[in-house]
């Protein structure tokens, strides 16, 4: 039987083991600090069918081409595709098109990423207050990160991080990620209690989780 390669083992104070297949089909194991390596290897072997199926699903997805930043090229914003229009303006803006300043073309990817960051920070700050009240959470700090493999994370009971790539996802999917991280403030695991808290905020969260898994390869520039 072909042995499955573990690309990375990340140890932390977590209590459970998580097997994570990244968008590039690499296996990362998140494990407790002192969990023996042979236990991890046996678990990976036991879950080999599931891991291979996930890797196969990822590898069968259409490959996305690097963006060229030319007129008419499509970019996602809040789940909708907008055609790029190069203009003689000073700021990126959105309307009928995604208007992109000619002066920013030299560092187009970096400039668009910064714009996405500002947009998603604003959206999250607008929306998370309502969900936080429903979850009984307050006094949070929000940070937008460059994370490529995680949509959000709960650093501690007052600090939530979100990937800038969420700016390309539909609002209902963004809300699902917000609910997920808010639930982690009180439940630092993925137990039944944790998912009950997510469901209380987003009753149809499974639909949005499925969308994100199926379309994450599109949320890149």
C-alpha cells in the first residue's frame, strides 16, 4: 500500500488531532504537543481512504491561471465576477466594472490585495457586531491576514484573524466564517457543542462550508 506523505506536523496546545488537506493537495497534521509520532502515523494510515479521496478531489479541479491584469479579465468580489477596466484614476473602485488605475499596474497584484484587505475589513467590522451579540461575545479585535490555507483563526478570547481572500467570497459564506471563529471563542475545539453554537448563528452553515471547499481554488489572484 502506498504510504501517504505528511508534509507538515503543527503542534500546539490543542487536545485533538486535525488532518488538513491544503489547496495544493498537501497533508498537514495539527496535533497536541506531546502526541507520539507513531500515533499520528497510525491515524493517517487509518484515514488513508479519506485523505486520498480529498487529494484526488483537489487535483481534479480546474487549474486557475495567474491573473494578467488586462481589460476584460474577471475578478471576484463578494462572490460576483467583475470585469477589469484599466482607467486613469488614482484609486481602485467597484461598480459596473472593477476599475483599476493604470498607475498601479506595475505592482498590480500587491495593490489589488491591499484593496481587498481594506474591503473585507470594512465588511467584517460591519457584520461581526451583530453575530457577536447573538453569540454573547464582546471586546474583540479583528485582524486581516495574508493566510493562504486558513480562512479564519481565533488567536485568543479577544483576537480574531481573517484571510483577505474572503473578500472574493459571497457574503453568506463570509458570515459562516465569522460564526465559526466566534464559536471558537467559547469552544476551543470542533466538538458537538461547538457546531451547535455555529448552527445557532448560521442554521444552514453546512451549505456554505461546502461552497467554500468546492470553490476555494478560485479565491486567488
